[in-house]
């Protein structure tokens, strides 16, 4: 954006702001005067420092509170989602009036997979059972993806901005951890209290546990990276200890499983085990499961251990499919999603519609004490079966394609970079996304800002590392900056 265009936009926005202010003063709504400095500052930041806006949104995401009005169909997370919508609008305005967006980003395999997913979501929104719901869902996906993928890649051309992004999410999360822990302590650390102790900041303990597991690979990576100063590593170690404690107290079994899965992936990479052997073993295990599924299911149905405050018993309840209401309700939702897919396998029922249309696909014998017919208790509980039921087979395949490509690129950067810090960031990103994609088998959070901001942001980190940092050693990087400085703001 040229200086003249920035000045023109500033005049337009300022004029609209003054007209609105005059209206509020004329109607004696003087409360607005108190927020004028904040509004003016935001206008200036949006015009001149969009990168700072992205970091501000990142900081407030863990602290944002969701406001819902079911009668009007409005649900918004404040203050983050209105800011993301403003960034989305500004991005499209800039795309209309100027060129210059890096074409390498648009040609990147991960970007192409994301664009395919968004395009198919648009098409299935047109064919949706509830088009208004689907287009609102698509709009919300866009205000996550555009700021924290397409713009964040440009932000991460500066390597330090990657660390700023990660810490600006992690540090305010410490307040949520302290708040949740105090609530738990006041109730004697009862397991059932862990389901809502983090409210109103996080929806429930599964979402809260997911972000804790997601951030740990980064704080642990900072802890064990020897080229960082000792005080930095000690601080990262302290934060890692706090996150681990909070992860345990979340009592989120899915989060625990996802973190363990990331650890196994780390062992495979560090020990340089060929992934074809890993996939072979997984294939053999799946074959054995289907060969002896009757015996395995019978054994699982003998497990009567429900969720518990005791660690061993709580872990044991993971495979209880006979009495644990949480596990049974997931199975109920998954089977409903598969029945929805069977009825509309090509275009599905429309993005975001699952919770409103799945009720007739439930079977009375599969319902639990927490089942509902009113679309008010969540969705498909799967990042993969949800799109399968809402956008058909291509919807699910597009998500799987994004997962495979982004993990593949992270692994390539880790293996090929000549910069140890880049390798550490790539590996941490790969492990963080592993925790989320494994967790995504059991839950889905990409419709909410709490996980969408870090997940899309870390995908942007991987693409930025791949495009701008993979082949740069520290000395080469410094020399390139001196000889050929690049524009690095958004």
C-alpha cells in the first residue's frame, strides 16, 4: 500500500469516525468519549501497523469471552472476533486496490489445500440445508484463516515474530491457568469441577486441555534449545512445568492422549525410524483390530470404570464404552455423522449444520443421559467426521490433505534446514499440530478462536519457515539482510 493510499484511507475512516462521534454526542451518548483514544489508536494500527494488530489479537485470545444470544443466532468472542472480522475486510479491500501479495504463498501446497477446502466449503454452503447457517460458518472460518494464515505468513518473515506470537498467546494463558487452578482448589480439586473451572475463558476442559498440550512442544523446545541464554531457557522451563501441571489438572483424557502421541512422533523422528515402518505397524494393528473386533469390543464393554479424580482410573475410563456417558455420547455423535454422510455423500448437509440436523439420525438405543435433540450441546466431536457429514467426502478429504501436507512440510524443513533454531521451531510446530490433529479425532475446535488462532498460526509458521528461512544459516541470514533488505511488515 502506497503512502498516498494510506493517507486516503485514513481520511475516509477519520471522516466516518467524526460523523459517528457527532451523532453520539447529539444523542447524548457520552460514554463513547471514553473509548475515543482506543478507537483512534486501533484505526491507526489497522492502517499502518497491521502486524501489531495480529499480535494484539493473539494476546487477547486466551482472555476473550464468548457472548451468545441463541434467539438472534449471534455468538461472538470479544474482543477478538470483531477485530479479526475487521482484518478480513481490510485484507480484501487491499486485495482489490493493490497487488504485491507474495505469489509463492499462493502456490505453496499447504495454501492450495486450504484454498481447496475453503472453495468446497463455499460450494457446499450454496447447496446447504441451511444456507444462512453455512455462510455464517464460512465467514467465521475466513476471519480465522485470513489473518492467522495468509497475513501471519508475512508477519513471520521476521523470525522473532514467531516467538512473539507464541509467547503472546502463552503468557496471558497463565492467568487462565491460575484462575482455573484456584477454582479447582476451592472445590478440593474435584474431577467434575474441572469440566467448567476454566469458564468463561474456555468452553470446557477438552478445549482447555487441547491448548495446553498444543503449546507444550514450543515451551519445551525453547527449554532444551542450548543456543538460547540460560535465563530464557529457565523461564521456558518454568512455563513448561506450569503447563504440564495444568494439563494434568484439566482431566482431559483426549489432551493426555494427544500429548503422548506427539511424544511417540518425537521418538520416531529423533531415532530416525522410517515412517514407512511406522505406517506398516499401524496397518498391522488396524488389521488385527478388524480381525478380532468382536473380541476386542466385548473386552472393552467389560470395562465399567467411569471418569475419576484418580489418575489411573481416569486413564482406564478412556476405553469404557459401556457406562461412561462422555465416551458413549461421542460414539452416538460419530454414528449420527456417518448416517448423515450415507444420505448425502457428495455435498453433505452444509458447513456448520451438524448440530441442527443430526437429531433424527440418532438411535434411541445409542442415546445417553447427555444426548439432546435441540442442537445446543456441541457438534460431531470430530475434526474429520464433522466435515464428512457437512461437506461430503471431498470436505473430509480436503481436511486430511491439509493435515498431511502441513506435517510433511514441517518435517522437510526440520530435515533440510541448516539452521538449528529453524529446525527446533519446525519440530516444535510439527509436534504441536500432531497434538491437535490427534485430539481432532475426538473433538473439534476450529470453529472457535481459542484453537483456531494458534492452529492456523502454527500452519503459517511452517509455511513461512519453508519459504523464507529453510536454507538460511544465521550468518547467511544476516548477510542477506544487509545486502538485500526485504519489506517484512504486513
